[in-house]
C-alpha cells in the first residue's frame, strides 16, 4: 500500500484533511497541488475535511465519514490537460481538479465547475474570454488532448461521404452513471447512428486504456458490425479533423470536439452539455442558461483545475502547463520506439535511460554490436552508441545495418562537473547523420546550421538564451570558480590558448598537421608574436584523468598559465581565443570574442571565426544567433537533475539557481573514482513518467 511522505508541521492557516484514498499519496507534487490543506494519512486524526479520489470505491469510506460528521468532502480528479501518457501507465498529471461541492462528471448534483459556468457573468470578463480563446486556439493548433501519445490516424480507414465519430468509454467509468447514462446509452447511440445516418461512416473510437488492453469498453462487440472500429490509441486531433460530427455519452472528447467547432450530440449529461452548445438526449434539470465555448473553456481549463510545472515543482497557469505538454509531447514522439544501445559503460547507463526517457521509449542494452543491430532491425528501432567510444566492431555494425544509427555525445551545456568524474550529463546530442566533432562527414548539427533557421521567433529565442548564458557566466561543466583574475597587461593583446585532451575524437577527426596542445601553442605564438599568451589546460588533463600536458619548448612561449582560473573569467579577460576544436571557442563567440581555429570545430567555417583549415561543405555565412539556435536549442535534448525533460532555458535557469550551492566534490583519487563509478552504475532510480 502506498504511504504518504513525512507530513510537515501543522499550519494553523490550513484545514486538516484526511486523505482517504491511499493511492493519492503517489501523486507527484501532491503537497503543491493541495498547499491549502494540511494532509493527514490517519483516519483517527481530528480533521476538518476529507480528501478522496472523485467517486471511486476507494473513497467510499471517506465520503461516508464526511457525511456523518458534516465535513466537506473534497474530490480530486485529473484535469482536462493532463499528461503525455496514460494515468493507468503511471504518467504524472500536470493538472488536478479540487472540487469541494461535487465533481464535474456527476450531473446528479452541482459541482464547482457547474457553479463557475453558471456565475460566469461575475468573473469571466472580456480579458478572460480573450485568454480562453487564445488557449483554445493553441490547443487546437498543437493537436493537444488530455493524454497525448496516440499514433497518427491511418487515412485508409476513411470512406468518402459524411463521417460521425461515436466515442466509446471504459466499462464502469463513474462518469457514465453519474452522467445520467448507462450501458444502454451506448447501444442507443449506435442504433441512432444506424437509423438516422444510413449513408454515413460510423467510426467507433475506443478509450486509450481499452486500446492499451487495461480496461474494457462499453460498446458491445455485437454492435460493431458494419462500423469502423479504431481500437488503437489514435491521436484525438487526427480523428476530430477527419469527421463531421461527434456523438458521445459523457466522454471529455466531446469537449475537445466543441473546441474544434464540431457539432456534438450527447447521450448522457457531461459537464459541457446543457449550455446550448450540444444536442442533448438527457437533461440535468439545472443548466438553464446559454454559454459559449470561450466561457466553457475559461471555466474548465483556467478557473477550475490547478496546474503544477514539473520542472519547477511550483503552481503555474494553464498556458504554462500547455507549453510544457507540447514540449513533452514533441520530445516523446522524437524518442518513441525501440533503441538498441551498445558500448555504454555501466556508469553511464542510468543517466542515458533518463535522457531517453519517454512513454513509448523502449531502451535495451547489448554487449555485442551485431546483436544490437539485429535487435534494431527486428523491432524497426534504432541502433545507438556513444560516439566517442566507437570501436571497430561498433563501426562495422553501424555501417552494415539497415536500421537507423544514432550517435550520442554530451551537449554543450552539460552539467556541474566533469563526465570523467562521473557527474551525469544533463544534455546530450543525438545525431542520425554523423557527429558534430567529426568534420570528415556531415552531421545533423552541420545540416541544421547550413540550412539555418529563418524563424524570427527562434532567432529571438536564441539571442535571449545567449544573453542569459553570458550574463550568468555559464559554461559546459560549470565548475567552481577559482581565485580572482590577475592583472594581465592592458597594453598588449591578450591571447587565450585553450588546451584539450589530446586523444579526444574531435582532435583525431578534425585536425591536420597540428594535433597537440604544444603544437597549438607554437602555432598561435607564430601567428600572434606580440600577444600576451595565456594558456589554460583542459580540466580533465589537470585532474590527471586524460593526456595533454605541454612540452618544455611550448611552455617557454607561454606568458601566463590560467589553470586555477575559471574559464569564463579567462574568456572575459582575453581579446582573442586560439584553439584546435575546443568548445571554449563557441563559448568565446557567445561573448563576442575573436576566435582563431587550428582544427575544424563545429562552429568554424561559417564566417564567424578565423580558420587555418578549410571547410568545403560549409557554404553558408551564418549569424551567431542562427549558430546558437542550432547548437543549443535544436540539436541537443535536456533533462533536469531529477530526470524531467526540459528545454535549454530550463536547464540554464536551474544551473543559475544552484551555482551558489556547493557541487559534490570530485573523487580525490583513483579508488574513489572507481567507487563512484560503481555506485553510478547501480543507480536504479526510475525516471519520472510523463
């Protein structure tokens, strides 16, 4: 049985409430949703209210106690903009209905939603109506629904002529009986469709939980003869866009149809019937006034539910929740399907699972590249591996398989600590063409930059993201700052030369004659003979984890070493940065610095850098904002430390909020590194469901 988290100290300003449905304690962000209540798990505690899940059997005892003691019963239910996956599959809800009068699907008595609709003249002013209209338009344009992982509609099932969608529901759904309907209502709906529209295609849509095999439907199999059955979880927007009318009993899909301007006929009494927007077979005896869709949407989507932003854990407005759902839906669709993973060290696997997490993602690890490729081919999935750990066996399997191949690498805003110290990545790039650091072949990032977004909104977003990163002083690893920057000469051009790990794939793949840090320093000194040359080692080299120290001859040409300084302080202080392929060149561009490249990094060849090598494929002269849009917004995927999918801006804000909190120290020696890696590989925390 589920157990509640430890209760906070009682707040005299909140009502003490007994949670009578044990499963409620599993609701993510429960105490944020119900911040106005002091929740209690014990039925013996003195309370002022009872909280239960709608009218489910699990709440029956709580409802009886509330009635006997004259206490308010507060019914909880999912909101109408809920999640990406099914609640039955554990997907966390982003919205919760909290009703202390009734519950929206119980037409036998008033509910808080019904009261909101009735009293709309008192609160739904012109500004609220405009807000509701904009929200409805965004929902319709995005194709969003209550749950949002349906597959596209197969157009081959559609026949010429009029089409009517008959909406099935799950057997035993409380909204059916409470909506003044029953099993016969579904049979009556089918009979009416056959009798009144003999020439129309009648399409029956099963509930997603029925399609998933978790519940049974209400329309009997015998009644399906001659009808078109959609018994898979199909996108609601696709179906609604393909029909001329929607008939239902009490399903919330009728409300979605109204938002899309479709005629709706109700064989029960859902919350949206009785207001003059639907053709009704059943009357409640109460709803006597006429309301429009803006009023209905304002009540049902804005005023009635409570929303929580899963990335902040704080209450939010409907519009923010809608933005999150659209992002989560798009991310889930991108990652849907089977992934056959090979070449991932055990310590990386838990974080990779969080990064690829999705309601329809199936990830399986293999020790053999050939077996992974065979699995990807058999399942219609993708072969994925860590690009920097490519072995000859993996390369051969990737070259010979017919399955799509995806290479994974760290993103450019990664974490608070080094990967070599087992600080898990919070962003990765997924490249189905190549990999960004290998200029010998095209990559998805190169294609994104070459094609270049022209969308003003995207470019503005990139400019704002760049400004935020620069003002906050963020970098790839966001390591703790060192001592204050020394007084380097102001009368000489300051040249920052950034060292790298010399066996890094970006050097092996992207450099010519110069491919060592010593060679870079000597070339930079030759090109900038009068500069004050500042050298900074890569953190992995300084930690002793990787090779790349300068030789004695190169050290003689260096004027200052900045190993103990924060990379951002170095970038701000220098005039020009010289590098082989280091990401610090991109970070310097973000800050308006001149950059000289001696290899072929992803940001070179677009007219933004001075390049010693040539880039034959890169013909476009890209703006800095177009480069940022491709590299930081379109190319990587991001997660929060808790595993919630997020956007670049979300991770940036999280890193900013946490930068004053000391990060866990890196392992002090090899044994500690081994132990931390072992613990990382044993991490069994499940990623959040959405």
